[in-house]
């Protein structure tokens, strides 16, 4: 039996070990935005792309197609590019209806470029390729993004090119042939004059999400195979102080790049706790510049420019939770007003508090809510009726969890024939679709309670999935689930016996609110980490599953099965012939 009662320090990432690091004055020094530390694979891919020996002038980058990412990539490419003394492009001269082109001599000419890095989150044809206008006999030619990036790099989102296939075909032709030809956008209205071509050499980084990259690969399989590929990694694994230093410097570099406030020494703890909530892992921190800049911008409303304190960051998080908390508060009110029945005291047979996460489309914050699962046992043929499935409210993964749970019971009880009971399981007062297997451990405990006729402690909630051997498996949304049940217990008043059971592998995913930490430290609320269903049952029922003790849950179930089979044997014959059962070996 492995039951671990978690201390408050286990419920948040370790930041105490790094307090000296946060206080170091050189942590806040100016930082060059270099990817080699936090994005080594991407850094190497950019070096390959910029090399004259690259396999392709195109690079495919899996990254969000947002302006912040494009700007950071542009900064990284500029740092890796060798300084160019050459001037690319040239000068178009217009004399009446005659247009001539001369190679560039200085960077001041209208189609001259110096090998810069140009980004485009979205571009139309005229923005990308320039335009030629003829109005009242006057002719004008304006450069596009490809001309400004001549000799350098164009970073463009894939959605621009996938939504406008003709743009992609022309861009591909320009990059492949290293020549820009003026063409009319409207075939019915050709160019009013002949315009000479110009040499144009550039490399292109195509940025998109996984789906966009898959669409591009299907459209251009040969080019995708030759292109350099890399990904912007969403997070960094924390193993030691060096990793924490790298992440802190990344945050400071993002803040410097977008002119945002920076954390003071006492603010890093709160920022790291919020960061691990985002990643769902105490040893993983996010590198997403959008997430980082959102935190810094929101706290900047309170702190202004410069540094912000830990108290100011905590104030910002509390204000955000209140601002986004309307739905969560209304759902909790339904429980507190007993419109949704969830008991947090007493004991019930076949009833248990499971934990679930609710996500509404269009709502930014997921929140936890306890769910009451009940199980009813009656004489039958061993069928486990999933009410959600029967009502077409249960998904396939939930149905799989039910079958795994049934397999565990059949294996543990070692029955030579079918179980003489049938079970009916349901999520009470649930009127929407239920899916996932994160409640399978709670459902199994409810079945065991109903079969053994042993009550379950309602002051404890449980989450986790279970395999066919009864081992606890990790699930998602732990922080929201625990805080949802904690909030109900807090508002009803702590009894000192309330708590939550979670799978042991989920312990590393915890980053709970300060209110939960304080209650755990004061022993008002408990969180237990278990490795097996047999570890959860003593906490819930005060009885062990199996062993050498006098009373076990398995023995209670087996006794009840034996009684049911004896009763079935007595009633096997019609009442005039029941005397035959007297001679039955049973």
C-alpha cells in the first residue's frame, strides 16, 4: 500500500532553491535575443537555412502565425546573418512610356535592398509583389515585400499563401528562378507598358501550425521534402539552476523586445507558479512569447513600466480570476444552494464525489466542479449499465473506462461464472455529454462500495483513471479539479476531514492557489497521492480491499455473491418442486 499525504511544498513547483538566483543583479542585465540556449534545434535550422550550402531556399517552421513570433524570428535571423556590404536590386527609370532597369549602386534607389529580414503576417498581391500604376498618362512603380527582402530573408505566414494559391505559385517561381517578372493581376487588362525583369535573390521562411504544414506538404510534397524543417519549442524542461536562469533571461529578453515591465526578485516565484499551471508540469516552463507578454502587460496596468513586485503580480492574478470567474461562481452557487446535490460530509453507499473540468466554448478559463457519481446494484446477469452511454451522453473513451473497470473486478474476484449482480452507474444531474476516463477510478470505487454494501466518505473526492490491474493513471486538469472541490468545502466550512485523492504520477502537475496551500499547511484540507485503487479504498471506506485482516471489501463482496447464488439455487425450481433443491449439493 502506497499512500502519500502531500505537504504544501509538494503542491507547487520548487522556487525556494532559486531565491538567490532571482536576487542576482546580473540576471536583469541587457540580453541579446539569442535562440541558441532555449531553442537550439531552431537556432541550428536557421544557420542551415542561411548557409550558402543549404538544401533549399525555403524553410518550414512550425510556430504560431502571430506577429510576435514573426518579430522574434526576424531578430534571430538578423543576428545570424553576416553583415552584407552589397546592395541588391536596382533602379527603375521611367521616361514617358519607356521603363528601364539599372542595377543598384546605392541603397537610396527605389528598388534597392540591403539584404534585410522582412516579415508578413498577411499580405495581398500588391503588398507582396509591388504594383505598377498608370493614371492620366502618368506611370508609377512601387516595390513590394519581396523587393525589400532582396538579398535577405522573407518570413511569411503559411495561411497567407494557402488562402491565396496564386501568390504562392508566383513566389515559388521568383525564388526558384531568382528573377522578378512584372505580370498583370488581371488577364483582361495587361500591363500598359513593358517592364524589364530584375534579379531577385531571397530565402523564405514559411511559418504555420501543424495543420497548415500538413496542407502545404500535401500541396508541395517535393519542396516540403527538400526544405529545412524545424519547430519553435513551446516549453523548456527544468532540471537545474542553469535551466531556470535560461528561462528567466528569456522572459527578460521578451520584456525588453516588446518594452514590457520585468519581474522584481520577489515576483519570480508567482510567475513560475503561474507558468507551471499553464504547462501543467512543475518541471516545465513556457517559452511562448504570447503567454509571457500577456502576463507582463496585465501586471503593467498595476505596476506601470519598470519592475513589478510579487504582491502586484498576485493582485493581477486575483483580478483576472474575478474578472473571468462569473460562470464558475454561478456553478458553485448552484451547489451551495443545493440545486446541484454534492455532499461534503457523511457517508453513502454507492455514491462518490468525482472531479471534473468544465470548458465552455468562448470562455477563456476552465474551472473544476465536483460531480456526484452513484451506483445501484441489483440481482442480474453481471451487466454493467452505463447510463450515460444508454442515454447517448457518454463518449467512446468513457465507455472504454467502464469496460476496463469491469475487467478489473472480474479478474480480482476470480469468479468461475458470471457475477450474479448487475450494476447501474451514472453521473447524477449531468445533462451534457460525458467523455474521458478520468472518472473511472471514482466509478470503480462506487461499484465496489455498492457491491460490498460499505459506505463511502463524502468528504473526500477522487480523480484518476485506472487500468485493468487497478493501477492509478494520471489525468488532466488537476489544479482546476482540486480547487473546484476545495472552494465548495471552504464555503461550507472546513471539517478537517475533507480532501482529494489523486494518482501519484499527477503530483508533478500541481501548482495550486495560495488558499489551498494555506489550508493544507493548517491541516484543514488534505491531498493524497496513490498508486493503486487499493490505496484509495481505505481512505474512502475505512476498509482495505484484501488482506489478512478479518473484514475486507473483497470478502464482503464474495460473501454477498455466495448469498445471492444460494438464494438463486433455492428458487431454481417452481414452488411445487422446490423440495428437489433440498438434495442440491449447495
